[in-house]
């Protein structure tokens, strides 16, 4: 009863989603957005009319002014610095605009240009000091803060009366200060345009990427040829210009040069940037984050002002938010990977029938023996990780290697070897097509093809994205084994979409149906997913009838048959169930049956653990990876089965002395060739009663000369 | 490379002597015993704050909240006594506030890994806001008669020397002893030199960072009491002034590199004398507050530039996010 409940709970409750959602980059923006919604709700409850259109229009106008400054700050933080002088620059450029307009009586366009240039110059001082002279950003901009402020104080002492006396009345200036388009304030329009440009700039354009790269790691950016100093300097100039834009709108709206303009602006803007999730120290941030942060801060300060809180309270609230946001940001950055790795592994219930006996005297076809120990070894110590082996019709022996090569051994003694082709990744399953092309499943890369003249081509590395999955599963992560149907379609398995190749034991610990079978059609060059939700689908072999294929589910300990053509098209039926081990590759045998490699043997401990998801989750959370339960791979075993699912024979290397963990076997001219993904050799076992003329290529594609 | 290595402290001292002699010769009213006493008295507070800052800077940090810990705990003591609380109770409250403030600063920097500049910028704002909102009725808290027993720390003279200066001397002695003669002091130098190496070498880096900020807050509060005693009140708006830049100037000009691990109390004293002389001369020259700030800012900029050439940042031990 409780077992059934457990089964249902793990069958229908999507444990794996939490880790996948947390792995997404957008969750980092989701948190500030959530805070924004909470803040808006709280204030709209406390203050009637807080979110009314009129109030929102005012907020939008201020939002624009502060928003430009936040953009500048965000840019500078993104490149790994900080700009505390924005408040003083704001005051100075505000003064510059009003001075040019009210006292010099310049036309508005010229005023705008002059103000922007002033902002750029002020920013350039910071930029040269920090970018080229490599001063500390924080302390330097703190100093320019007081220098600029002192300048401002001296200037307004002389000119404030003149500025206050003049009332410029030009349409453009008035539009900047108070105009709107369909109720959207003028500065908010420009802000939106700039935000779109900024987003494209940071995510799609090379200079934007340079900025993030420098913020992420200054030294690496330098080593990869990015002009670090000038990019940094230009960021500060940009900060100055953006501040000047904000100041222009401010000047147009209020037209005053009061003593406290821009004081404390740097803290507001800094809070906005950090709160939005732009990481202090650089490298991580986006336009959306800057916008969300600005909105939150603006709502809070406006709300507190409306509630007529004393200035000290606003100060305290801002300081608290600033530190809290910084702490959360820093802790999150530091522990993100740890948190994700803790919650990512989400074991599920996987009940299996009682383990069938494999004892030597059990009388079953699985009875243990040591026949495989007699196998001779090919290429000992010269080849690493031959996951699959295949022979062509000229008796050459091919195997993949850990280094991403396809190695070829020469007949008849297979002593001499050469690198046939280099693909990269981890070459796994292999198959020849009708035209002698060697198709290879490459872990981490996809499906590749080596033409007879040794040319490496990509066949496919993506399939259709499933609509319901959180992670993008369109890319192939672990293409494992393949076979080619008579019509040329290639069916291959992808063992898991949730883990990388070297993490395959973790997928076993999870025992969830993460794998799929994918079909690639060379005729149309299209790829689609045929079956999904499989427990580590591994070996694939087209059945003799040509309308179906056998596939092994490693963690399911089953072999199933999938009909891809004929009257039963689309159906899946179980062929072998409750195997004593974990099945791997399947290949043809000379007597019309099928060979099946066992990558490892089941043991009661893992079987029991598979029925206890909670236990495995605790294990995954509390123990280091190398202390987790691991499937037994110290035994070598190959079995033979027929179309009806009867096991006929089994060959063992019981202690795994010569050939443990056999992942593939291929029959060729009376011998069985054995591959193993962790082995340093290829086995060659003489089959006593096999057809000595059997060549898989000829059986599959007919004899050719 | 120079053959004769002039340490920065010597250069600054020579600079101070030159300035002092120059001002004495050309600035009427500078070299008068009255003015010199004022100079010393003004400089004393700056010097005590400089001591607090130097402890932090030697350990590769910065404390921008020093002015807040100068004004708020001392202001709290004054305010409580005004309200009629007993002096010990008021002192205990002020001490507790400074202690708690230092602990929070230190915890945020050491355990939450927030950069020190950033933490202290925000925490200073917070403490100043707290004082404004919760403690003080008006911006200037008056010295009550009940506190007069304590006034000796800042009022009057001893052997002709103003007591604030004596307090500065005592504090210098204590800090010098701490830095040079105790194991903790040596640890702080090691930590400032290379935090990772210190950690590997078994130095309890995080508790030490907390200790630094606690010490800084306590010294700051002490400076606040001395200031309040000497001017008979605590102007809490001092937080909005540029005093903190003067303190940084003292430390950087004195030769305590911002990259940590270098310098000592002597540097602070020399820096204090130089800055004090400069400020005093500017006051006599009747420069406006803004103009003074401008000059200070430019001098500070030059000092930081020089510092970055004399003590370049160590890229090996600089941390990501160290801004």
C-alpha cells in the first residue's frame, strides 16, 4: 500500500523541475521582479491612489530621470567597477544645461549637445583614472564625488540667482520637461528606446560582450585580446553621458540649481542596480535588472515620501535594502552551483522484480562461467575507452577512443593501428551505412559521419524541442548508440537529457526516464524524437524483419522492441525483462539471434535503493559524489537472445580480470570482438560454433564487390 | 630606482616641515601659540579617527562609517544624560551601540563577504539615519552638566597641552602597542599583506576582520566623546561633512597603503600633522568650505595616484569583486 503511494508520488510529482528551473538564468531576474510586485502591492494597500494613472505618470517621469543614471551605474558595475560620482555629475550637468540655456541663451539642441559633452568629459576623468591609471574605482569616484560637488557649490554660488531669474520658453525644452505622447512622458519614451538598444547592445553586440567579459574576469579578457583599459574608460564616459541625459530631463522639468540636487543619488542608484541583481564585482547584469531595480527603489522612496516618513527613515531603509541585496547577491553567486547541485539530482521510485539467479549451478542461461577470460586482447594500453567496436567488410577493426579519435586496426592480426579520423568528443556507438559511411554517435556532440575518404561531417546535433520540458532539450547531450534502417533512416538513442556523459552514474541514481530515441533521416536531413521518457536507452539494433528495432534500457534492465514501420508502427513491446544486469549495446549474431552486452550486473543494494527515493536524495545531498552508490561494473558479461525474447546463452568474465564492463560486442568471421568504455583493450573471443564467414556488413547491406 | 630610499613617511614629514615653515613665514597669524593650539586641537580628533582607520586599512579594508560611529554613539550618551539617565547607563548604552555597530560591520564584511567599502558606506548611512530618527531631538546635542566629570578628556589643558592632543597621544600609544607588540597586531599585518596566505597559515582571518571593525567603531566613539567634551556639544550633522575624506587623506598621505599590510601609527601621526596644517592654513586664508573641499579632493586624488604607484595592487591576491 505505502509502496503504491510512494510509486504514485514519484510518478506524478515533478521533483526534477526545481533544479531545472533554478539552473535557468532568468530565475535571477525573477527574484527582483517578485520583490517589485510585493512592494507595489504593499504600498498600494497603504496609500490610496498609489497606482492611479496620475501618480504613475509622475513616477514614470522620475523613473526616466533616475533610470538613465542607473543604466550608467549598471554599465560601470558590469565592467567590474563602480561610479559614486554620479550624484555630483548629475548636479554639474544639470547646472551646465541651465547655464547654457538661461545665461548663454543657446538654442536647445546646442544645450543638449553641450550638456552631453560635459557629462562625457566628467566621466572621462573617472575613466582615465580608473581605466588607464588603474586606480580603485570606489575610492576614485568617491574623490571625484567631492571634487565635482565642490565645483558645483562654487558655481551655483555665483550663478544661481541669474539662473533662477530666467524663464526659457521653448517648445522642445517644455516638451522634455513636461510633454508626453499618449500619456507617456517624454523621458520615459527615450528611456524605453535606450533600454531596447541597451539590451541588444549587451546581449548581441561585440562591445557589449567585451564589457561583460572584462567584468567576469579582467585578466582573461586581457589575455584574449580585449582592450581592457579603453573599454573600462569608455564605460565611465558612458556613465557620464547617461547621467547627463537624466540631468537634462531634470533640468527641463524643474529648472533649479538647488544645493542638494543629486546628493545621495549615488546611493539610490547603487541600491537600484544591486537590488535589480546586477552583481557587485562585475560580469553579471542586464538592462531588465537595472529597470526592475530602479522601479523598486523609486516605488519605495516615493511611497515613504507619501507616507511622510522623515528623511532618516528613507536613508535607513535604503541602506538596509542595499546591504541586504548585496549580501543575497554575493551569497547566491557563491553558492548557486552548490544549491543547484544539491537539488538537481531528484531520484525517483524504481521498483524491480526479484533479482534472477546467476549462480553457476542455477541451471538458467545466465549461469556464470569464465569463458570470456580466454579472450585475447587487442591494442592493450594503446587504446583508451573503446565504447563500441565495428568491423567493415574488409575486416578492418574500428573503435572510438577517449581522445575523440576513431582508431583503425589492420587485419589479420590487429597489431598495427592508426588514427582513422578525429572527431572530438567521446565517440560511442558506430554503424556503417549502405555507402560505407561510418556513422558515429559522439557523446557531447551529436551524430557524426565519416565518409570513406575519411572526411568528418556532422549529421545532426539537435532535435525538436519538447514543449513541456523546462530545460532546452533540443541539443543532443549524450548520443549513445545507433543503427540504420533499410530505408536509410538512422535511429539513435540519447541516454539522458539531464546529465553530461561523465555523469552517467548519477542518472542511474536518479533512475528517471530521462532518455529518448531519436530518428535522423539523411534523405531530408531532418531529426525528430521518436520515443522519450526511457530509462537510459542505450544499445539499438534493427531487428531482422526490418520494421522494428530492439533497444536496451540500461537502468530499466529491459530490452524492448519499437516498431517504426509496418502494421504495428509506433508500438513498443517488452522483449526481455528483469535482466540480471544493465544491458548495453545490441548486435546481430551469425545464427540469426542477437548479442547483448551487459555493462554491469545488478546487486541487491542498488535494487533496494531504487525503491527508496528519499534515501537516495539524502545520499545525493549529504555525501560527496564519489561516495554515492555505484552500479557494479566489475564483471564482464555478454548474453545472446532471440526474437521472441528467450535468453539462449551467456558468456562471462566473472571477476572482470580481462574484460570488465563490456559495453559492446561485434561478431565477425567466427570471433566476438569486445569493447568496454573504461577498458584499455579490445577483446577477441573465438566463438566455437559460429559461422566463420559471418560479416555483419554483408548481412546488413548485401555482399558488394 | 632611487639609491637612497626615502620612505613615504619621511617624505611626508619633510613636506609637513616645509609647509609649516612656509606658512609660518608667509601666512600672518599662522605661527601663533593660539593658532597652533587650535591646530593641534582640531587635528587631535582627526588623528584619533585616523588611528581607527589605519587599523582597518592595514588589514586591507576601509571604514567609511567612522564619522557615523563618531557622532551617533557619543550623541546617544549626551542625549541620554540630557534625558536624565545616569552617566554610567548612558556610557554603557553608547558603548553597546558602538560595539554592536562594529560587530555588524565586521560580520557583513568577514562572513557575508560584502566588500568593506560597500558595507561601511551603507552601514554609515544606516547609523546616521538611526540617530536622526530614533535618538536625537535636534541636530546638535548639548553637553549636560551631569557629564562634567567626564569633561577632562576633551576640555582644558595638561602641562599646557590641550587634552584632546593628550588623548590622541594616549590612543596612538595604545594602537601602536596593539599593532606592534601583540600577536593580533602581527596577524592584522599578515592578513593585509595576503589574506589567503594568512588564512592558510592558520590566522583566524574572519574573527580578526570583525575585531578590526569593532576596534574602529570603539575608537570612533571615543573620538566622538573627546570631540563632544572639547566643543561642549555633538553636532550630529557632522556625518554630512567631508570629514571622512580627511581621515582617508591622513591615512593615505601618511603612507599606509590602501592595499594593506603596510605602515603604522607613526604614519598616521605624520599624515595628521600634514593635513592639520593644510586645513588650518586654508581656514586662515579664508577659503570657502567648497574651495577647501576642492583642494582636499585634488590633494587626495594625487595622493591616491601616488599610492597606486608606490604600493601597486597585488594582482595575485586581489580578489574578484575587490573594487
